[in-house]
C-alpha cells in the first residue's frame, strides 16, 4: 500500500523548491517581492534589443538590470547605458560583469528607486521592468522631457494587453486611453515564465512605446481627472457618472477655483445644468428647442 504523504513534508519540499529557484549561478538570492526575475534566455534578450533598433550614438536607459544579461548586450550596441538599480548587491554584480573590459567606460549606474529619481536624458529605454512599478513608470516615462525615441519594455501579460486594448475590448480602461493619448503602443511578443530566473507566477509580454511628438495640446492632469470619473464604474453611462453627488461637488470646487484664479464671477447655476446638457447632447441639434439652445450656448461660454 502506498504511503500517504503528509501535508507538512509537502510544504517542506515546496519551500526547498522555492529556495532552489531563488538561487542564481553566482549564489545570489533574488528578492521576488520587489520584482527581481532575471531574463535568462539570450534569444529573447537579443530579440528585445533588436526591436529597439538602437544606434551607435544612443544613450539607453535600463531599469532593473539585474545581473546584467541585457546590460552587456546594450553596451555592445549603444554609446552609453544608464542602468537604474535599487539593490546594491546587483549594482556590484553589474560592475563585476564589465570590469576590465572596454564596456566599463560606457556604463553608468544610478542607485535608487527610479520612481523617486529624476530621469536623465536618454534616446531609448530598454528594460525588463519590475512589474509592480509598471503603471507609474510608464507615465513617468511618457511625461519625461526632452522626448525619447522609443521604449521596449517587458510587462506582465495582462498589463501589456491593457496598454494596447482598443475601444470595445474587455480590457479597455483608463490605462489604455491615457497611454494611447500620449504614445503609439505595439505588442511585440509573448514571453513564457520559464524564461526567467526565478520564474514569476504570471506570463509576460514585450511592448514598444513611441511617444507622440508633439504631444496633444492638453493638461494631462486635468484630462486624467476626467477619465478617472468616466471609468470609475465601467457599466455606468456618462450621464450617470456626472450626475453623482461626489462628482458634482468636485466640479463645483474646481469651477470656483478656476473662477478665483481667472477673476471670474462664479455662477455655479450653469454647472448645475451640466447633467441636463449631457442628456440633450444625445439628441440631434436640429431637434433642440429654443430653451435648450439657450442653455447650451450659456454652458459653452
């Protein structure tokens, strides 16, 4: 009769397996809690760099270089690589990787949290990004000036699909709208979890981002506030979203601040008619009566 395996021994083996997965060739233990998953497949590394179409004069920004598998390849293609790394152990590993080679003079390492760091000038960004900083880093990148040419980035698969989602897609969301407002975004390839060490729990994808230059003539913070309201409940109509008391209070507060800044006499009665305005916009202009046209003209002033 086969022996029944105890739950305790099973958990022990699982912990041993996790420890084995965390070990790299150099004896380093990776901290998966901060997204340390080193891309180990050289074919995928080369493919990512090829998609960036780097020039010999390029300055390249790399975030989360890990042990330098991609960094070394970037140094061979570009004029300079600026690698941003939080873990001092990996910083030492990077320097060790290029020490005594012609590549050493082309490497600059920035130590710290990239989200709290002012980004330097760069022509392209190529990175196997820690997945938990994906969203804030994308918008830090897109609002960075001067403009960069392109970014080729590794993301969690679902996040990547949200970036490229189109209106009507199930994954279309605020992230999709804002990213595509500021950039052209293309899904390049899927990457399986076994191409990393240690393997993450999710599948990954590589995305290419090209910022629009010139950017659309809008205040992005104001635009994002509008999109946040419209997507707070995806199944709501726009009319219902703007009729909520919380949104009305926010609109009134913003309107009064606007009037104060521009020395305008506040007449909030116009803004209170906004839900009515949303309703009549569904009808053809030819069907508006004189009262509706009068209200519409007042709202547009």
